[in-house]
């Protein structure tokens, strides 16, 4: 099945609210667990960049998991960031998490370099995947960590429909629709490897971690 791109930004306030209120406990907790598995024993501290942070749930979870880290979450959708600010208020993380509107590649995040770059479910939104990999190469300091998790395109539309029925049956219709379109827009492991080769990031590892998710992880080469 060929890839079918979807809109890059989620600009609808109702759509953003649905995402902010959705129960992503299992996949977002898994994001942190998989990070720990990829970097066992790594002392995470200092500035971390979360690309395509949406309403900031991953940014906040990562900050809670690693108390020495400060997370800059960037996203191009004002509606998503507005929901994120609502969730961040009163969380106790206001001093370590900031959410910033920035649309790559035109806009830059707050810092020139970061100790590490993370991202969840941004890649499949991009019409040009090189935008993500160029940002990873530019903003991760030498020796810094990279951890990117995203959906993985199934073999057919029927398989995508079955995944929606299996994993999103209890979600609102807008989330079911978006999940289906996101599966169709996602990349496969071999395609991501080709993207990394073109971006001179072949040292990063790519692997499937479920029937619908893949992870890119590793340390940036020094020098």
C-alpha cells in the first residue's frame, strides 16, 4: 500500500481538545519505557527538545520521568499549544517544561543545541520527512541522544481499518478518523532507514516495536 499524506498541522480547536482529553496513557507511558530500554543507565539532564509536541503530554511525562531534564516542546499548531498550556498550568512542571510555537524548518526552537531530541508521532505528518531528520542533526549536540517514535504503515487499508477497530474503538470519531489517516500516512522501517541514509544519520537504529509503531534511537556522533 502506497503512502497517503495527511495535513501537517492540526489547527482545529475541537480536534486539539479531543487529543488533549484522549486517554494516551498506554502508548505515552510506553514511549518513556522504550526510551529507558534504548538508553539503559543514561543520566538524562539538561535541555531536551520535543519536536511536534502537540498538547505536550509527552513533554510533561518525560520531564516527570527525568527530573534533571528541562524540556522545550515545539509545535506549529496554536490550538494544540493552547491545550498544552492548559494542561501544564498547575502541573508543577512550569519551571521545567515550556511549549513554544515553531514550524520547522522556517522557525527555530529556543536553543541552538540540546542534550537530546525526542519526538512522538511527528514524522507521519510531514510531507517532507527530511525536515525532521535535518532538525535532529542540527539541534542535537554531539554525543546527544535521539529517540523518535512514530506509527508504522500497515500493508493495506483493511489492515488499517482493523487496527482502528482494535485500538481506538472507544475513542471519539475524530480520533478514530485521524488514527486511520495517520496509519495511511506513516512510513515503514525500510523507508525510514533510507531517509536516515540520505540525512547522514545511518548510525541511528530503526526497529519495529509493535504492530503499528517504530522507533529510531541512538547517540549522535561526536565531531
